[in-house]
């Protein structure tokens, strides 16, 4: 496990509670790119309705290429950074709404809708991305994604 400032501030991944129809995966904690772990440590977790086909931290080009219209993929990064760089705090879990989903995100196909949010929770910087198999997710997709986000727990919880 990578450590941020000291052992009391180890970065822990978000844990997805197993649920029917979801595939989960967790990466390894490591130093943020270009800095020592004492400055910044991060880890990424995934949950998806199809098998994830990309690296844990990658923008999921292969995953969304195989994603059916009713598919959902969630990627949550947790970082502990010194000093804290996040400036806004939002409640966790994130609440995905249709109005906050955009299509055409960073080279992904236009048929893929993406929610992106970041927040500061208890000194941890969380970044959440939710990918939908259609540019405008259905009410059912939104409900499933939000239910999955509500089931997440911090690594030690």
C-alpha cells in the first residue's frame, strides 16, 4: 500500500459492495505521477456491467467500444495529497443526473455519455467518472449507477 504523509493517512480505495450484474476491480495504491508518495498517493476502483477491458486508470476506450446501450461503467479515484489541492467539497456519494452527463468526452464515441465529478471527503480527493452506453442515459441507468455509488465504502469501512 502506498502511504501519503505517514501510516495514519494511507490511501485506501473505494470498495464496491458486490451486487448482481456488476463486475468490480481495484487497482494498487501508488504515488501520483511525477511526485513521491509522501506528496501524493492514489488508487482507482471500478464497477461495470460489462468486463472492463482497459487498464484500471485509463480512459476506457476498449470498454466503451464493447458497451451495449444499457451498459454502465464507474471509475472512482481516491488521492491523498499534501497539501490538499481540491477546492470544492461535495457530499458523497455523488448523485448522477441526466443534466450532468455529456457526450463526446475526450475522444470517446459520441454515443457514450459521461458524468464527471470530483469532491473532497475527509481529506481524501475523490474523482468519479460514470460512463453510459448511450449519450443520454435512461432513468433506469441513472438509478442503477446511483445505487452502485451509494453502496461504495472507503477501504477501511
